[in-house]
C-alpha cells in the first residue's frame, strides 16, 4: 500500500472511531446529528487513537493496525448502544435564513480561499520528504521506531537516544506510526501526509464544532484566515509537532468555549479528549491545557465541578507518561520547572523574560507567519469583554495570557543561551496559543453580536 | 536525506543491510560531522537499536575513523563494520 493509501485507510478507521466517540459522549444524540457533526469525527478519532497510543507506549506496547480496527469497532459499538438507548426523533435545529447576495459573496471568497490553500498545501506536501532536522531526527525517528519495534525501552528510554527529547510524550509518533505500519516500505513522506491529515481534520472539526453556534457568513472567513496564515501549512510540512498541537488545542478550546456558552456538557467531554491529545502532543501542550482549564475555572462559575472533573481526566491521561519519564530518569534538558523554586537564581534571570517577550511579540505579529490571526484573536477578546460575552472573553483572555506567561517562564528557566534558544524555537512555540485564540474568535464575535441584538430588542420593548 | 546531509547514500544502504531487526549496533564516528552521523544513524538504521558502548553491540560501525580495528568489513570510503558476538 502506498503512503497516501495508508494515510487514507488509517484516517477512515480513525473517523469510524470518532463517530463512535461523538455518539458515546452525546455530542451527536441522533443519527441525524451524527451526520451533521461528521466533520468532528476524523479529529476525534485521531485524538482517541493518539491518547491510547501514548498510554500504551508507557507500557512498552503500541497501538497497531489490529488495535486501531478494534478501537474503531469498540467505539462504534459504544456509540451505537448510546444512540439506541435515546428516544427517537431529532433534536430541534435552527434553520438558517437564505443568505443575501452580500453574504453569498463573502462565503464564496472565504470558501475559495480555503480551497486554494488546501490545494496548494496538498500539492506542496504530496511528494515532499522529511527534510527539516527535528522532523526526521526526532518525530520521524520515533514514529518509525514505534512502527517497527513498538515502544521498546531499548530505544525510548535509552541514553543512546537521549539527545532526541525522549521526555516528550508519544501521541504524535503513535499516530504517525499507524500509516507507517500499513504502508509498504518506509517513505518519510508518509509522516508528512499524516501531519497533513491532522491539519485537514482540524479544519473540518473547527467548522463542524462551531457551525451550530456561529453563522457561516462569520465562521467561514475566520476559518479562511486561520488556514491562510502561512505558518499553518508551512510548519505542517516540516513534520514538527507545533501545528498538530495547535490543531488539537484549537478544537479543544473551541469545544470548551461552546460548553461555556451554555451548551450541553457533552461539548466539555469532547474538549477533554482534545485537550488530553494536546497535552500529550508535546511538553508545552500540558502548559497550554493547564492555561485553558484555568480560564474555564475563572469563567465557569457555577459549573466548576465539571471543569475540575475534565481537568482531572486530562491529568490522569498524562500521568502514566510522567511516571515513565521519572522511572527511566529521562532528562528534560530545555528547562527544569523545579528551578522556579531557586528564588535567588530566578530573580537574577528575570530580565530574560523581557528579551523573550519582545522576541515572541515580534514573531507573533509577523504577517508572513500568522497573517492577521493575533489581531483577530486579541480584537475578538477585547470586543467581547467590552460589549457582552464576558465569560468567553475571560476564558480566552486567561488562556492566552497564561500560555504566553508560561512560555516566558520557560525562557527564564532554560539553561541555554537565550538568544540561541529564541532563535531555534520562538516562532514555533507561539503557534499553538495564537491559533487556539484565533479559533475562539468567531464564537466570541457571534456571542457578542447576539447579546447586543438581545439588548436592542429589550430596549425596543421598553 | 543522506544526500541532503552530504552523505553517500550507498554507504548507508550497506550499513542498513548489516544490521538486522532488533540487533544492537554502536557507531564510532570522528570528524566535524560526527554528531550528524550519529543522529542520522539512529533514524536510518532502524529497526537496529543503537547502544552507546561498543562492548554491548553486535555490530560496531567505524565512520571516518583512522585505525579501525581488524577485521572490519569495508562498506565505503573510510567506513567499515565490525561484527561481534556479545556474551549475554
């Protein structure tokens, strides 16, 4: 089987698993809703397979193709059983009015932009090998090792491989290893195609996850800005983990925000799965997930017990990997969080935060990397905070502020030369929080518009 | 990838053929690019498993090393493989 065919076959199985997840969690309560929310299924299946793969790696095992088939069958059975227990009938849906000529023009331009970027991305990645250093040396190597050997401690806990960041969790290598197992021979391009599949599944999930709450005429242009930000597909084509992490985080915070905007608890359950996947994608993922949960706790008054349960589930999913890291004494050379307690030492390095902050801001506002994403995200939070959707604004603002502060703290703690460290990763580490904030923007704007209209109505009646 | 790094791909094919699945190998490299050689080996020589200590290895590669021990089978210019029996 070619790399393309293997990636498609694995994505189909993951989509089947994702359908089961949506039904089992109650995100889709009827067959009609399953069809309507199908766009969430591929990424939900990838998150489930990835989390399970990362957990199995802790035990020295791997999620092979038979395991993925069993996972899909199990999830479908569970979801089917839940659907069968529900009363017949469909949930009420708001039928959107017919779009006017101006709305149609906006939709057409946004859809054409998304299509053009997708075609360009697929054309660019189609035959491209893994060429960037960390792409093959770290992510490609781990995916290939998992595919060929399983999570053998002779590789994943060995000092001979210690320079390849063995302390990073194994969700993405586990996902990439699935098509590598199905493909005939090894082609490094398969890893990039697997990244591309995650990217495309993420866009579909964002569209489907927000479509019920945000009008298409608002949502599609935001998604076009998200997809067209050069960092998205350019960095995806390196095989690095930053954009896949950004995808899981974006959909996670979008689902959490939907729950915060008074939607069913099933959306928080789905957010839990995506935030667990983000936390297991890369070390920073845990920081960003913690920032998201702090935002939810700040904004979710009256529903904090549910937030704590969700955060606890993510912590549980991450715990085995932390145990693995401790048991095998895997070093994290980039920084040690425990150094935060060395007060004298930390105080002497606080000036690094200023330098790092300047560098991160410079990278974040670079239009050739992020387009208008940061302006859209920050603007949406500011507008929502000022005009109405304050809970959502508090969530988005807290998430982004804490994520950024956490990144700055890493630059304070790192033993590396600051300039060198910033040069090697500043433009990558900010990808996930910026894209995730931008994913919240359409909901923030829509909820603000809704509240303003409701206030106008009330004022009109008086 | 080998060509991108400036390595001779045929040499690496020979090295790959020398290591079986799960077999332990060590790589002794010298020169300015020895770190690149070692990192590329961990990727390219899978499903062979790298070990740090040549004493634990069933195959030891000498890459651009002067005075490699005999009998080291030549795989390319200044690259050779020494197969060993490892006592358990």
